[in-house]
C-alpha cells in the first residue's frame, strides 16, 4: 500500500542529555540514518527543537511523531516473586502487593505488569509465571514528562520508561551474545537509583536504593571545602576535576548498597556476577562506573551495538559510527528492538 | 453507552452536524418534489410538439384558401359536366347529338348494364366518388369523319373515353372508304 | 491488565497519556469530515436549486406555449377545415385522373397506325380493347389489325416501324408485337395477314428482380 515517507525519530530523554536517532521509518526493517546528542544543562525548548530539526524535517508541523524513552522522577521498576502462579494471576493480590510492599498508589499511577522472564505483558488468564516486574510512574509525573516532550516538539507515538526499555535491551543483548553469567545493571540519576540483576535475559532483581547523585554533592562539598552544594554540583559535572582518587569516597554509600544486593544474590543463587552495566550517565561521569567496577571487582560492559541491532532488523547506514558509543546509548537503541520477534524465533 | 458516544462524536463536528441537517432537509425537499420536473418536462415536450404541428399547419396552409377556392370552382364545373344516371333519355340523346357535327351515321347507342372492370370497385382504376356508365355505340362513316368524331368525344363537355373499339373497313375502291365501327365508351357520372 | 490482542513489544510498555495528547490527526479528520459534509450539502443544494430553476423555467415556458397554442388554435382549426376541403376537392381531380388513366388516346393511336403503315399495305379491320388482369390490378391494351400485303417484306417493315413507335411504348409499358400471314389470295394477289400488339404495364416486381 503506502511506503511510509515519514522518517522515524527515536529519542532518549534523560536529565543529562537527549540522544536521538533518525531512522528510515518505524516499521521494521529500518535503517539508522543519523544519530545525535544534545547535552542538557539549562537548555531551552527552542534549542532542543533546533537540535531535533537538524535531524528531521518537521515540514512546518508543530510536532514530529517520535518514539521516546523517558525517565520520570517517580518511575519505578520492581521485581516481585509471588508464592504461586495463581497468586501472580490475581489482580487484587497484585494491587495489594503494589500498595503494601512498593508503596505505589495504583489509583494515581500508570502500572504495567510484566513477566520478569521475558518482559511480556502479564496475561492474567494464561500466565504461568511467579516472577513479575511492576513498572510505571505516577500519572502526574508522566503527564509532566509528556508535556516536556510536547514542548520540544515531540509527539510521542510511544513514550516508554527508559529504565525498562534499557533493561529489555540489555536482556536481549545478553541472549543474543549468549552471556550466561548474571549482569549487574545500575541506573543512577539525581534523585533515584535502581539496582537490577539479570541473568540469561531474565530479570531477577530490581530494587531501588535510597541514594542518588544529589546525595553525593554534600559529601563533595565537605571533602573539598566548597561553600555550597550548587558549586559542588557544578564541579561534579565539569570536566576539569579528576575524581578517580576521590571516587570511592564519594560513592561509598552506593557501593555499599550494590555490594549488599550483589552479595545477597550470589549467595541465594550460587551464581557469580562478573559484569557491570551502567546506563544514562554522561561521559564525564565515566569515573563512576570505573569506581564501582573497581570496588566490586566487576568488568564494565561495553556493548557492541551493530551486530545486535542487525539481528533485530535494524541496519546502520554507512555514515553512522556505533563503535565507540558507550553503554548509555543502550536506552536509545533499545527503543527500536522488537524482542518478542526474537523470542518466537528461538522458541521454535 | 454507544448512543452517547455517537452524540459525543456528533458534538465534535458541529459544522458537519449542521451540514447533515441541511442535507436531510434538502433531501426531503427533493423527495417531496418527486417527479414534478419529469412531469413538467414531458408536458413541455407535448406542448412544443403540438405547437410545432400548428405552426407547420399554418406554413403549409399558406395560400391554401385561394387554392381551395380555385379548386372548388373546378369541382363545381366538373359536377355540372357529369352525366346524371337517372336522366337516361337525355344522356342517350346527348350521345346521338354528335351526329349533327360530323358526317357519320350513329346506328345505335345502347346503355350497357355491365360495369366496367377497370373502374369498378376493386378495379385497377377504381372510381371512389363517381362511377362510369358504359355505352355500346355502333356507327358508320368515312375515316376522316370518324377520326373527328372520336376526337370530339374526348373534347366534349361530358367526360367520355373510349374503352374498346372495333373498326372494319369496306372495300369501296375509288371513293373514300366507308368504315363500320363499334365502340364501347365510358361516361363519368354521379354515383348512384 | 492488557490482553494478548493489544500486545506490547516485550519490555516496552507505552506509558503515554493519550487523553492529553494534542490530537494531531483529528485536525485533519475534522477538516476532511467538515469538507465532505459541506461539499455534500453544497452539491445537493446546487442540484436542488438547479432543479427548482428548471421547474421555474419549464413552468414559464409551458404557460407561454399554452398561450401561443390558444392563440393559434382558431387559425389552426380554420387551416384544418381548409385542408379537409382541399383534399375533398382534390379527390375529384384524382377521380378524373383515374378515369382517363390510359397512356394514350385512341385517336392518336389510330392516326399513328394509319400514317405509319406502308402504302402497299391495306387494313381490313382494326380493333382496340382494354383487358383487366385481376391479379396485380393492371390494365393491358390490345391492338389487333387485319391487313393485306402484296409482299411479305411489307409486313416485316410495318412490324419494325411499330417496334420503333414511341406511342406504342409509353413510359412504364412494354409492347409485344406478333404478326402472322396466310397464303396469297389468288384473286387479289395479296397476302392476308394480321398484326397484334399487346401493351402491358411493366411488372415492377420482375423489373426489380432483373436488377
């Protein structure tokens, strides 16, 4: 019928930067034609739009239909293992779990319940899993995030939680590359941090820790004797200071939490985690990954995107170089993958 | 529920709704007017064809009156020249009267009861409003006089023509031969 | 809480809030729906107006025509009567035509025959008669001549004269000439002979067939 003339625009909007890719269309197979990054630091909507218009042609329209990964403040991803398959199928039970264990108010939140083994939507009639992943965010927060996208001139054809899609991408990447040992995936943002552990493409731990980058600034201020937190924050993001030495001090609390979770997991399952995957964090905070990996004795994962994307029917055009893109780009590329297709292929 | 959603949808397109109402109104008017147009069209066709006919009549009737008057005068004249069947004696006498102008001797003029097959009903030259009276005439006379006689039959006031003719010549040598002739003549007369 | 039919891609729930999204497609749908609706009304309206105008024009034309017909009716009746009178009178003329339908006059025929005969030839009897063929409704004319000739060549030459005569072959007729003769009369030294001519209308049908 129609060959879509409209290009696809995939955007990963985190608090640090906007990562974007223009593709030939949305319908697989697609070709990544161009990618771009815009660091966000007091950037105005107009500047963001300008950046996007360099990537795609708005043709005079107010919005460009796009697929976006977002990180709303109150987003949540929680792993839950029910006592029985039947309980995992009982919506009322699950609602109670959400309220009592995870302090999520279902009335005012968007909640998606996934099968933690493959990320599929949980089907209450036919589900046969006890392993569940709750994810979502407060309606208010999602609305705010959606409005931000619209402010950039992005009309969300899909708006996805970057944390979940990145997790999905990582799981699929693991399967594609047949990585059998568990991977520790750590998502750190200003106000929140979540520890994920996935093994052979299945989510096995998803747990928030009560620290964020915000909790590091007072430590930095104290360590360096700065006059206030905001100057500490500025210094933190500037490229001028080498945190390599001070890293372990700043990250002590975080590392403790990670060690606790990883240790508990290893004891429980008897498996040894040997890789660390850190998303979102910009390049100038690469010392964070280094600090954690040193402390936990884990290898930092450097995904090689091209072969993996190829296997998902996402080609990369010649002018686009994915070789040196770090793990923070996983959020963007994972928006393109249709992992259920791979599931079907391997299960046959 | 479904009803409400339809109402909601309609509320979203007030202009379309207004148009729909107008359209229905127009459709009703068109429906009510029905075949008025068709009826008028056929009536107009009928009238204009009868007007054309009347006009055609007027054109072809140009000068018709004077022609008819002339023709009717002729008809009157024809009427006056016709034999009247019941006036047998006068008719026979009329046929004998040719003797006076020509050097011939009319021996007999006899009214025949037989109808002429050429002009009778169903004949090749059927007479519709008049009829033909048949007379058998026998006479003697010279060739020249005979010729003059038969010529004068055609030129006479009555409408006469010769249907059959039989001439026998005698062999008078020297002088002009004498002829005996038998004629079957037809005279146009009024229909009975 | 979704079912299989609205399956999400794995690991990728869509969390957008559809209700508060600007309805970018609806803007176009609005336009199309309104455009179609208004066009429909305009088209139907124009159609109705056109019809009504035509009704109006037709009504006017009909009343005009009726008036014209009324006006000309009196004339027309007069014309029709005249026409009837004309046909009645014309019938008289046609009747005369039927009466004098023969293609020649007998005096012309007799004159032609007597004038064209060779001097040596003598006519003893001449008859002329009409015969009606009931089939085909035609009238034929028969001429019978009894004569005497000193020499048979005279008879032949008379026959060829007759064959040439235009009077014996009026338009639409054909003439058949048959001659016969007897043994010489010793007393007179002449051959008694006869010539008969049949003048028949040409059969239209056979004429066509020949073509």
